[in-house]
C-alpha cells in the first residue's frame, strides 16, 4: 500500500490504490486533505475538526462517529442514510505522541448525482474518528465509494489503522 504524506507530512496514511492530491486541481480548505483515486470514483478526505463532544467512552465515540457521518450526509444533501456497521472503542489515553485507535463506521447515503435531485446515487461512506481531547480535536477520515466492493470495509479498516500522527504540532 502506498504511503501518503498529509498536511506537509504531519500525518501519514497508507491506501490501497493510486491517488492524486485534489489540491493540484482545485482549492482545498486548510483543515482538509483530499485524495482522489486515479482508477475509480473513490475519494478520501482527512479533516482536522473541532471536537464535537468531549466524551471518550465507547458510547461517546459511537456518538462522535455517528455525528460526523450525519454531518457528511448534510453536506452531501443526502436524501436517505443508513448505518451498516460501527466499531467504536473507548478512547484510551495513548502514550505520549502515540496515535490513538480509531472508531469506524460504514454507512450508505443516497445523494444527488452532480447536484441533480432527480438523479440519485447510493454511496458507501466509511468514517474513521480519532478523538484527541487534549487538543480539542476530532481527526476524521472519510472514504466515499459509489462503487463498493466486498472488501471495502477491510480496505478502510487497514487504511484507518495505518494512519499515524507524525507531528503533533499540526494541532494548536
């Protein structure tokens, strides 16, 4: 799996497949990194966001990953959503400068294709959440896959567990 250096190398992520940096083609907000597959319609977004809740219990992590999925559904103007699977763990305090374990969600969103409400696509959306309470940050990985394979969950699971925070100075 190729290794991608995000936010100037402050975060690394391994992904199956060949991706290009969307900022080479269009403007991307400073708090995001967007990668686009060169061979499929998959997009990968890593965002540094303000923590949506301070809860680090398994229930709090489950709610947090749901909140981010719901926020994506809103941003995508989703007509319908369904959560298929959630793997949420209590956010244990990691060793100093260690990347915590993510909580994961797989769901589907029925969204307008190219903004046309009469033309809807069902997109598989995978969300991984790393809660960094000492920084008041939620680090969120989202993968949008309109043509899912039976290995989609496994690929996202591997990618999420490969993410490493290399430079904690990224978070003020």
